[in-house]
C-alpha cells in the first residue's frame, strides 16, 4: 500500500493540471508533434538512424514509458504518453522489418496527425487548469529552492551538450 501512496504523491507533484510548467511542456510537445507528423505525411515511417538511436528508442519504450504511465494518472497525460510510446515503438519495429508498414504508410501518417491533434486539444486545457488550481505543497514538505532548479537545469544542458558532441563525432554509416 505505501507504494500506491508514493505513486499518488509523485503524481501530485508532477500533475499537469496543477503545475503550469508541466502543462506548457505537454502543450509544446503536442504542438511540435502535430507539426512534425504533418511534415512527415507521405514519407515512410522514420527509423532510428543508428544502433545508438535504436537502443535509446528501446530504452524509452521498455523502461521510461511504463514509469511515466505509472506516475502520470490523468487521462490527458496518459493519452499523450501512450501516443508517443506507440510512435517510438513503430520506429523500433520498422528498424527490424522496414517493409512491414510500407503498405499502410499514408494511413498511419494521417492517424498519427489525428492522434497528435487530439492530444494537443486535450493538452490545451492543462495550463488553464494549472493556473486555476495551483499545487500547494503540504506543510511537512520542504519547498524546492531556486538553486536546486538551476543545478538540475545546468546538468540537463551539460548532458544534452555532451550527447550532441558524442553523436556528432561518431561516424554515421
């Protein structure tokens, strides 16, 4: 039972309907995916470019997606995460069997455009609800300090920079 309470507390701390930053992240993600899915219409399903990309996609589908689905409990959040997971899983499958989706490429492309538009429409309500009902931390919980946020942001930027350098210097085949 404590694990269930722990997951509920995690959800309260990250819920897009009570945190404006998380809500705007979901809106931006959906808007970006609507645009990129629309641009990819008529093209074959994108495949991972290298073995490193494939391993990252598999890690996202097998490890991170179930964790996100466990933490995020609202329908809108789970819908967006599920659409992203299916999109990435199809890319992994197309790596192993490139011709599997070829006859249905146009239908799949339009289906993902429609799903991402639905996700965008669902996510547009999140910032409004987050502004109306902001998260208020319980008294026993300490507020996060601004320095801690800057340290995390700095670590993310450094990791992204190092990953970019690594991918730049690895020769593509």
